[in-house]
C-alpha cells in the first residue's frame, strides 16, 4: 500500500471514530435530558394544543403550570407527567444520533482543505445546521407524532387510548396512513430555522469563550458549555417558537376520529390561530417551553461534550495498516507516528477533563 493510500485509510478511520463518538454522545445526552424535563414537556405540549385551562385565565398565566400539573396528577396520577417519555427517548436516540452524524459530515465537506481551525463561517454553519435538521426531521417525525398523541390523549374522552408506542404507530398507519405519520412535517421542516440559529450561535459563543480564556474549545469547562448552550437556546427558542405551536396542533388533531379536522393545513392553522387568539396564540406555552428547553439544552450539550470527550479517550485511534516511510520513524523508535501521537494525546486530555464534570 502506498503512503498516500495509508494516509487516506488513516483519515477514514479517524472520521469513522469521530462519527461514532458524536452519535453515541448525542444519543446518550438527549436521553438524559428528556428524562429530566419530561413533566414540563407534557405541560408545554398541552398548552400548545389546548391553550390555557379555564381556571388559569382568572388567576393569570403564572398559575397555568401549577393548574395543569395539579390536574394531571389528580386525573392521571404521577404517571401522567411522564406520558410520551418512551417515544420521546425512542425518538431522541436516532434524533441526536442522526443530527450530529450528518452535522459533522456536512461540516467536514464545507471546511476548506487549508483551514486547520475546524471552524465554519456563520453562513456555512447555518447551512450545515439546517441540512442536518432537515435530515433529522424527516427521519424521526413519526415518532414525534406518537409522542404528541400519547401526551395529549388523556385530555379527551370517548377516544380509545393508545396502549403503547407500537400500537400507536400501527393505528396511525392503518387509520391515517403515511399522511398521519408525517402530519406536522412542514412546520417541522420550517423549524430547522431553530437549529440554524442555535448551533451557529453556540459555536460562536464557545469560540469567544475559548479566545477569552486563551484555551481551546475542546478544553472549555462544563460551566462555560452550560452558559453557551443556554444563551443559544433561549435566543433560538424565542425566535422560532410559533412554528412549534402550529406543528403540535396539526399533529394532535388527527387522533379524533369521526370529526372534522380543525385545520386544513399550515396556512389555515396560522390564519385560525391568529384570528381566534391573536399573536399570543402563537406563544402558548412559551414560558413553560423556556423553563423546559433551557435546562434541557444545558443538560444535553454539557452531557454531550463531556461524554464525547470520554468516548474519544476510550476509543483509541486506529493504527495504519501500511508501513510508514523510514524517515517518518526517525526518533519514534518504530512506534506510532506524530499524527497518531497527537490524536491520542488530545483524546487523553479530553477524557481527563471530562472526569471532573
């Protein structure tokens, strides 16, 4: 095998290792965050779909969370606070695995050969984030439909409830077809604007913090990662929240059999929400959503960064199968070359820093 062939194989092995680390860390971090914030996710979804409960109108928006919380516990028990957790986790695992895998792959394609910083321009980063978001939305939309149905089915009487994730998938497929599984896909695709804002902002904030502390992005503390992720998430959430309301209402309406759909499509839903509820209608559950998404982002991104560093330390770089040139072995005693040493040292440093989380 030629030297060029050996370098190509080594580069391929490093890329494959990186993708495994990104996918594994993303899936694990998403599952951890989903478990912690599931009760707030249930409340947010019900506010998006059904608006404020009657009791909350007289006492103000601040009591809406408490009112819904009490209602769920009273009528459905504590288990009601975790409706949709299983499909959420089931959707989160491929969601972040697909997202980070596609994100890193596209990021590699957009980086110029001479750019050793590993940082994209804001414009390119937005394109990469949007592309990864689109791939993720198309892949996981059926699971998010199931999650929404499971979280809201306790609020309607006279409807045969779904008994499990798979029964919900089967019933939706049989009763509504592919259209039911992909209800809300258009606003979901419109929602890629969220990650197109969030990820470039997150990367820029991390770059600023690294420059401020005269360190590298990979060596930022968990506290810095938490601050960067929370700022980026709040900004993206406030900007793009209306699409989530539209998506949730379109996804939820299909579960009522034998009744006319409230909305004929995205445009009709936007028009009716605006005419009936005004601009505030597009921000139903936004405060609850921020209470949920901010800690969720902190948990997800901090866990992701630390788990990713740990995985890089646990999965050693693969050695080249070809024999390196004799001149590359000078001073190395026939061991691994300088590139592999640098990669291994960087991975060990990341693993060491992640232990102090």
